[in-house]
């Protein structure tokens, strides 16, 4: 007998990197006939509407943020503020509680998905709605965090370790206030403890041991939606990039990108570029201008543009990353290891160089791919200061791009194994089907 259609409300954290995967999941659920209502600030609708592949079933519901002192006027997402003000954006999101209650009463969904809004499960329960804390990043960072509490079992993968500067960052983030009077770690924990289930955008083949671990810790189901592979691109690569990349031999170009929100310090920005110059290989870098600089051009090392003319481009705007990674001339991807880019990296046939920036999930993603799966090479950083050098960037690139190198052969082989799993017939589809069955079981409980 066919299972009944669900109506799922979603309230993702106000970051494009969280909203986009929520919409991608919504597309998969809508394809199976389920209705989705996603709470998104009104001016952000136009930036995301093109991702909605089933507008007859997926509705963007406006959620209005009240102004918080210290936030730029009209700020709606983390893209509108610098990282130091993200906590104020969280304050604005927390102030939408009455608005969300009114919307849930109106919409009457069966389930509500959330990540950072820790008060949502209790509100949903009062209204007779099930709640699922759905995370778009991996399980590994949460499992590591829980393993630091003495009453919990040891961390399942001892090959994943943090360096000294990362341990300090880990402690700072755990204790950081995120919103009025709520620590980041408590927001995560309270949401997990009070929801009906916790779910992650990942698969057992990659993070199964961490799912089992967290089920023991929380004593509740940990659901996996699978990787939620984005739909294939229907557009073509812009002629400018297609022509430029086409001027190089197969698999020779290094592509480097750090996502929509990562902003490097000027010194690290320049070390990155000098490292690519030192490698001697053609390269395309798509990054935001570094801190304190109006443009990437203004931040280039002295004489750099002349020295790399014809083989290197530094671009400060948006590019079609999926299509660039598919171009036959691109053979290496230097990634900051954010969740979305990490999936695109694994689905590509490029050799992977891992250069996480300042977020914990990026660090754990890099460590898991480089140490557990040995499917990429991480750029070495200073143990205490966490800084990379032009030499360490060059070393990592040359390690994976030298086809005679044993390291290059190993990571290419292991990357291919992961890619074949992720792209195997019905792999993604079966996960979504099973995820839907688990949600239906949750509604019956």
C-alpha cells in the first residue's frame, strides 16, 4: 500500500550553505509527492528560487527578521555580515519564535526540520508536530565533540586527530556564545536532545560508525538521508572559462575555490597564490578578496600577474564550480572542505588537495578524507599557528599531480572507490526512499 504524502516544514540556519542543501533535499522529497514549506527571509528568495525544481510542491515561506543592533540594515543571511556578527543574526532568528508558531498553526505540517533553532522541538511538540534536527554537515565533528565528555565511549576513528591550534579553536567554538546567552555547543545539544530524531546529510558508507556512536550517546534514532546529490547541470560552462581551460592539456589545470563565505587573511591569500605559481602548473583560483582588500586584483603579490600571465587566473566572483570540475583540462581541486564543495569534490574525477579554513566541520572533513579514506592530500600547516606556506601548498599540489608519485596513485585509486559508491545505480535514490520510510515510522510512533 502506498504511504501517505507528508507535509514537511523546514527552518534552516540563515546561511546559503545551509539553505541550499535543505532545498536540494526538498527537491528529492517533492519528487516523491511530499509537500515542503521552507522558511526563508523574503529578499533571499530570489537568490534561491532557481534551485526549486518543484514549485508546485515546494513553497518558500517568508520569515521576517526584526532588526538587531549591530547588524547591517536588511541583513538576512551570513553572506550579509562578517563572521564576527553571526551571533547577532542568530539573535534575530531566535526572535522569530512567535512568527514561526503562527506559521506552523496555519500550515499544519506533519514534521518540521531545523538545525540551529534549538527551541523549535518544544514548540513543535506543543502543536502536535514531530521535529527532526537535520544537519547538512558530517557526523564526525559531532561525534568527536561528544567523545570529549568523559561519560561517553571513545571516538570511533583514532586516525582523525586535531593539531594544537585546532584543539584551541575547538574549545573556543564550544564555549562561544551564539545568540543571546546560549553557547554554540548547548544550542546543538538541546536541539538534539529535545527533537524526535536527529538526521544528517550523509551515508553509512562514509560515516556509519559515527551514526552508530551518536545513537548510543543520544538514545534516539540517527537518520541518514544519503549524500543528496544535486541534479545534473543543464546549463553549459560560460564560453570565457571553456575557452581558457580548453587551452591546456587534459588534467593539467589546478582549480582552487573556498566557497561563498570564506575570506582569507591577506598573507595567507598571497601564500596560496605564490604556492600555485611555484608549482609551475596552470591554475584558476576563484576566491573572495582577502580581509581589508576591495578586490583580488589589489591583493595580488608584487609582480605576480606578469609572472603567471597566460597560465594563471585569480577571479573574485562567482563561477560554475560543478561545470569547471567536469572540464577535461581540470585535474586538481584545492578545496576548503565545506560540506557542499566536499561532495562536489568527491563526485569529480579531480585529484583532491584539502585546505580547510577556520570552521571545525571543514577540518574534520579534511582529516577524514586524507587520513581515514586516504583519498586526498591535506596542505601542511604550522602545528601551533595553523598557517600554511607557499611551499606547503606547492608540495601538496605536486604530490597529487605527479602521476609517477605513489601518493598520487593511492589517493586517485581511493577517490575513485568513493566516487563509484556515490554514483552507483540508485545509491542516492535508495537512501531518500529509506529516509522517507523512517520519517513515516516517526509519524506513527
